[in-house]
C-alpha cells in the first residue's frame, strides 16, 4: 500500500498551477498548458486512488491511456485553432482588442 500524501499533494499542486495558469494567462498557448496541467492532476489523482483501493479497479490504470490520447488530439486541434487565429489577427493575445481586419 502506498502512502497517499505525496500523490495527492502532487495532484493538488498540478491542478492549482493549472487553474492559476488558466486564470491569469493572456497567451492562448499558455492557457492550453494550464488546461493540460489540470488534466494531468486529475489523472494522477485517478491512478493514485486506483492504486490505493483494495479492489484494484482496473479502469483506474486503463482510463488514463484513453485520456492521454484524447488530450493529445485536443492539443493538436487547439494549436491549429491558435495558429489560424494568429494568421488572421497577427497576435495570440486573448485580451487584445479586435481590429477591423478581424471582422469577416
């Protein structure tokens, strides 16, 4: 049986950094990094809970593989959207005001 303080603390730190990153970032790429940190913290918590459980729930070790796969696809699509926005606006600053050339 593993000691649960370390992994729970790691999950809390990852989620906290991710939420702080999403809350204060203006750059779209760094916002995506914050979302991925939150997702990683949730996965650490899921795997820790599975490893500490007495019944050894099998989905606790298989489900993260699916989540990582979906997260990789999400990053590819999100970066494509950010790249398209950069090409259209010339900036990926989320707080920048829209200019006349941004309108369709």
